[in-house]
C-alpha cells in the first residue's frame, strides 16, 4: 500500500529504528510491529512492508550487522522478551527470519556490533517493568551471525537499564555506562567490557597478540582503491568499517558494519576498495579494523568516508 508522505502512517512513535537501505531508501524496522520503506524522491513516499513479527518492541535492540541485514531482539511483551530475528532488506521485499532466542530476555538493553561482525548485547532487565533492580541482567551475551547462536560473557558490576549506553571503542573494547535514571539508581559511571577476542586462547587470561595498522588513509571517496600497511598482511582474515556510534534509549542510530573485500596482498600491505556509495556507508566517520585468522582485531584507524 502506498501511503501519503504527509499523512501519519502510524501513531506517534519515539526512536524509530530507521536504517539506510542498499537501494537508497530509508527502512524502518520498528519498534512498531509493521515495517516501512521511506523514499525521499520527488515529494516523498512511505510504503508499507508488512509485519515484522506482530510484536511492538519499543525497548528492544536493532542493529545493522552486515550490509542490508538487521538483528532485532528483545523489548517485546514478557512472553516474547527473548525473541530474536533477522531482517534482510537486500531484495525487493524484506525477508524476516527467526534466529536463536537470547539466553535471557531483555528490556532496555543495548546492542553493539563488534569488529568480527558479531553483536554484543549488554544490560537490560528481564521484565517489562522498568528499572527493577531485582530483575536486572548483568551478563553480556554475544550473537554470532554465522551460527545464529548466543554465548554468555562476563557480567557487569552495576545495572545498565533505562538510559544506559554502549559504544564500541577504537581499541575493540566496549564502553557501557549510565542506567537507572529515573529510578532506583542513577549511575553516573561507566565500565569497560573486554570481549573474548582480546584474550589468548590458552586459558591464561593474558591479552592476545594483535595485528597492527602501520598506516592507513584518514579520508576516502566512494569506490576509491587504497592501501593499508600492516606487518601482518598474510594473517589478516577480514577487514571492516564500523561507523562511530550514537546511542540513546536502546538504539544506536549510527553504528553499522561494512565488510571490505581484500583485493590483494603485498609485502606488509593490503589492497582494499572503499564502499561504492552512501547507500552502503552513509557519509561520516568510521573505524577501520583488521581481524586476523585467530579472530583478534587490530586497534582501529578513524577514516572519514564520503
């Protein structure tokens, strides 16, 4: 159904989960149960794309973890608080597929896409009752898109519920902070989460050796070929851009994961190509990460695209 751009297509909605789509439109994945495509061509238009899963997810997480692929999890009614699904918007119509449910249902959590393409979910509450300390979720869980499975990580020391944040840092750690206001706590503090990929796999608890970026561009045009200098060029398994985050109310409207193909390898260098358009990587600042064959990320180089 084609709706008028001047006519509200639903009731008032805070924090719409909107994403730049590969076809140039803006895709609205929630929090309403219905999905929409919004075009800015001519006078503009709004196209109804059908139901996502039939549930309102006003305090759930949504993140674009790959080009045109969105993970939606939690934030629904109590009976469906652990639900998770993937929306693929690369085709003519969105395709919604169920993935494994979260290990613990969460309301008011945050999601952070990591350099390896996995998604970290932190904080939240295992109830639809806002800011209840007794039902706060302290553990960090990670979703792997290759398997659709969740694994449990370390636990936070403080509750991270309503008004909390999470942000990927250039060193591959995740900053989590705030949470509780207005409520039983007002957390004017933060913690650093160290993902599993930063540690050696021998069980020693020591940090792993990391690949290094010796030199990389600080600005790129769309489609530009470029070189990254690294002494570990033969050991790099993947390269990605991750947009800098901007998060509030369980929703980071800026982060997105953009994988890059390795076009060639030389002596201490990788040959790469920047994303082809702003539909794939909207103009702005991104973290360039190298990930080695052990799954360990480099520290990032900040790059302006477009």
